[in-house]
């Protein structure tokens, strides 16, 4: 079996559940064709380089897997006819250096999937941004009376 990577972009107008069902559908196609999914990297909603079907954004997902060569034609056929998929691309890794890089990407995707999702982080950043001006204001206030005193003298 060969090592493959398939990147596909799902329409942004879908709900989170519909996007996850599209990802699951791609995984099912690979599994039904005797492929082994190594890792899945959800890159999330991103801006497209150029509009596709009047869409400016898309939900990117990368699937790393090992499969027989015949499985790729069936996967690409299914992706081509799926109206919810804007674009897709499959890359085959064959050389030793390519396979070593493929294994690194799989490990990175596994680490990223295992890491806890920082949902509370934007709130902390938002609080830090609102607090920052409040901390700067007191520093300016003492300097203003000193300037007034030197003007009076």
C-alpha cells in the first residue's frame, strides 16, 4: 500500500454537523476501499486564495492514509460528484525522503488532534486587550501634574 495525503475544502455554508459528516464520508470511502487512515488534520475555516463558486472561505481538512492505488480513483470520483466539496487534491508519497516527511506530518497531525482545543483562550486575549489601556492610563496621569508644576515655576 502507498502513502497518500488528500486535502479537501468543504463549503462554508454548511453547519458544523454537516461538515463533520462530509469528513466522515471521506473516511468511510477510504476505509471501504481497504485503506488505513493514519491521521486527520482539521485545519478549520480559512480564507480561499480566490473565490470558488462565489465562496470566499472554506473548511480545510487533510487526511493522511495508506491505500491501494485503485482506491484513489474511487475516492476522487466520489469527491468530484460531491457538491459540498469545493476543491480537493491528492498527493502520493513514494520516495524514502517523501515517506519520512509523510511520517513527520502524520505525527504532527496526531499531536494536534490530541492537544486540548483552546476555547477559553480568545476570552483571555480579549480581557488582556481591554485591560491593557487601563494599565497605561495611570502611568500617564502622574506625568501630567509634574509637567504642570514645571510650567508654574
